[in-house]
C-alpha cells in the first residue's frame, strides 16, 4: 500500500513532488512557515512503510489521531519522521520549517478595516454592526469572536459593551455625532487569543460618518 505525507499549515496546501519509493513527502505552503504558539495542523502518512513515528519540539497527537505542531522559541523548528520499512530497515528524516510570530491583530467593523487611517460609514451601517478581529497577511485560519469592546464618542463618556455588536443605545448617541467627529472602538477582547504568550494589543477601529451623516 502506498502512502503520502501531507503537512497542513494553511487553508490551501498541495503536494509538490513525485513520491520517492523510500521516503516520506512533506508539502507546505510556498513559504514553509509555521506560527509560534499556534497549533499548526498536520496530516501524516508515509510511502511504503510498515510503521512510522512523528515527533519534534512542539509536536503532539490529538484525540482524533491528527498531529499538531506548536513551535516554541527560535527561528526554525524540526519535525522528525522515524520510519520502519517492510524489510526491517529504519530511517529518521528531518524536516525543517521557519518559525514566525503572529502579526499584530487589527479590529474590524462589519468586516472592514484600515491599516492607513480611519474608516467611513453611514449611520445606518452601524446599526447592529459587528466588531471583529483580523490578522494581516496571516497564512492561518483564525476563527474566534469578540467578547467585549469599548466605544468612545466625542462629548460622551466611554461605553463598554459585552459581546461583539453595537447596541441601539450606542446608535442613539451616534445620531448626535458632528461632522468630522471620529469615533474610537478600542479595548477589544476575544474569547481566545492566539499567540506565543506575547499577546499583542488589538489595533483599535477609528471611523467617522460620511458627509451625509448623521
């Protein structure tokens, strides 16, 4: 029986080489990057082998039988594949990957974000608008929800909101915003923060209304 080894670290990863008769194959995204502190998923099989063992710093096996790699410090990490073939011979392969830290997360409003300045919305677009999080240029699928945030409207006290939705109370205050006022959403918290222990602050959301508002 023939097997293929796949290592999955992002949403779209493909085999790149013909499978050697007596080797495993590791296929990653083009950058061969794993993220520090994040459980990078691994799916594994080996060509022409009686058995094999996967190990390395930060490598573990989940209850569902799948492997994950959670790299630690340093710039590189190594995954070892110890293979026993049907003729009784054994070999240990080493697969080295670059380690990157997660980028700083940025807040989003209805999925919109800006790295260069403020956003522009209509008042109607803020009704039940959802606050979210995005990691720029992250080759990893991150899914979690905002659990709390604060909003500062000029001439009003800061309001802290539980959940991830702008409330009707806030919308009523937004109706009183003046032309060119900037609204600030900050102190964004989530149900889980990915990372290596160096949890970066979530970049706040700054927006104003279009000239037609309020």
